[in-house]
C-alpha cells in the first residue's frame, strides 16, 4: 500500500493526514469538517492549501501513469512579461 502524508503545523497544533491513493475525497471531506469546526484553528486558507497539495499529488500520479512530463512554459501570445 502506498501511503501519502500531508501535514500542516499551525501554532502549537500539527495536523497530519495519512491516506492511500484513491482516498483523496475522504481526506478532503475531513479537512472541510475541520475547517467548519469552531473548535479547531484550521481555517479555510489552510484547507485550500492542503487541498492544493492533494491536487498536485494526483496530477503527478497522472503524469507518471501516462509517462508524460509537464510541458515547459513558453513565450507566446497569451504570456506576458512584467
């Protein structure tokens, strides 16, 4: 079994989420529950950060499974430079 670990330290509290591939929706639901709970200091910004990390893990799995690499950024008509 391939176990994934997400963690977030906020103040004196550390939130650790361990889950296996394919169970991301359960982790997201638990993160939402914690963000809604006034008894925790996990807020919606923290929840979004953790959710983004989960999304990146899933995307990396997809690229590996398809044996693809993300295309490098390139200059084009939709890009801009400061």
